[in-house]
C-alpha cells in the first residue's frame, strides 16, 4: 500500500506498508475482520512476511474454538506462540469484531461505553522550522487541536533549533510531544534538554531502552512519554514506581491486540497516567479500534488519539471520521468498518 512518505529518527523513511488482513468465519453468518501492519522492518521487532508466517503456524491451532471467548483465545495463542504480538493482533481484533457483532453492539460498549465522545486527534507537524510548519500549526489550531507532535532529526543542533523555534511560537494551553523514536543517546537527549529553552514539551521515547529513558527523565526533568520500550503491564508498573511515567503511547499491534491494549489502558486509568492511543500503521481497521478505545477511555487520561493519514485510496467501508480535530468511531456493530472485498482481492491463504 503506497503512502505519503513518512520519516522517523535516523532518516528511516517508509513509503509503503504491507498489510495483512484476517477474516474469521463462524458457523453462523457472522464474521470478523482484523489486520496487522508493521512499520517496515527497522522500526518494530516485526515485519509483514513474518506476520503471515506466524499466521500459518498459529491460525490452524485456533480452528474450532469459539471466537467470542476472547480470554480463552488469548490464553491459547500465548500458549501456542511466545511473543509475536503483530501476529496475534489481527486474530484478536477479528474475535472482538465477532463478539460485538453477535451482540449487535459497537466495540466501544464492551471497552467501557461512551465516556469521551470527542477525543482530540494529535496534530503531527513537519520536522523543519519554516513557513510549512507555521502553516500546519495554524491549520491544526483552526481544528481546535492543542497537542502537537514532531519528530526529532537525530542531529542535536537541529533538534535544539527546532525546539527553540517551536517554543517561541506555541501559545498558552498548547504542548509539544517530541518523538525521538529511540534515536538519541542519553547525552544527546540531555544536551537538547539543556539548550532548548522555554518550551512546553514532552520527550517521547528519547532513547532505545527503558533504562536510558529513565536516566534522561531523572537528569533533565523533561516529562517522559514511553513508547517502544513499554510493551506490557510490567514495564508500566515499573515506570510508575520509578516516578518517570508521565505518559504512555499505547499502540494496538505493538502490545498484541485489543485484549492487552484494554488491560494496559485500564491500568493507566487507575494510575491516572495520560495516554496517546494509537497504532504504528496506516491501517483503517486499526484506526477504527483506536477510535473505539478513545471513546471508552476517560478524557482525563487521554492526551490524544491518532488517525493515520496518507492512504491513496480507501480500503474499508465506513471508516472512522475526523471532524474539527476530533475522532469518531463508526456507530455500527463490531469495529463498524468492513474491508472492501473488491479492493483487497482473493485470500492468499485459507485455514479450515
């Protein structure tokens, strides 16, 4: 699937996403859909062909199970295959889709109900200071967006210049999340923090490991949003106990599906930790899950949600929508979004 090229730290550029769609059929007329879309092969510990190889291994072992028994399905998947969250995500999401369709209910109802009707979309901004960045900030402000998200370059001098530029132009009530994608060393993150000036900024995953991120937080005092190094409940609890969990970027496929996403979400709500609810893909099905999760999360614990853009053509019927910087899930049973069969074509593998 071609997209508008996206760049993360250390000049990693993605111009295509390889999408793996899963359809689970039942003995009744109900079916469920899920997908998995790793961000290339050099960002997360997964790649698209690996997802399909994992499905070849795991899917046959689930045949005959009741997909509505989602807890049992996840226990079985975790027993049959260690790790591999990107493989399990597509199956887990499809099971949730079936469960909610069987109840004739939208997904958000079983995730907590409609608590936040209008979660705010994060405002992604260009990585270079200048007219394009100023124009984008004004466009986002017109949509009532107050949370901006920028990507670090990995070059300390450029990152300092960028943050100083943003600090001079941001307005009261606005904040910036500066995403390192794990690309800084500790000393580089500390240098940026000391030289960036007065800017309301969060560092998101400044360094590769949790321990390095913790050191940056303790040394600089800059609020920390964990992402790549926070994949399970244990790390969330550890970061809270260490006093460095200022926020969490919670991504669907990175943790292994809706079931584990809900578990971590509920823990963060209990701990009063703000969340960025996302998925690391350009998937419209995953975006539907993000919207449902946003609706069912208390507003006090949502910084923003994300709706990945850049698709050249629609791939689902009834996708989530964005209106005035707010995201809305499709109000139909299950995910509410259904892939267009004429677009995706025939299956490449069938398990029965």
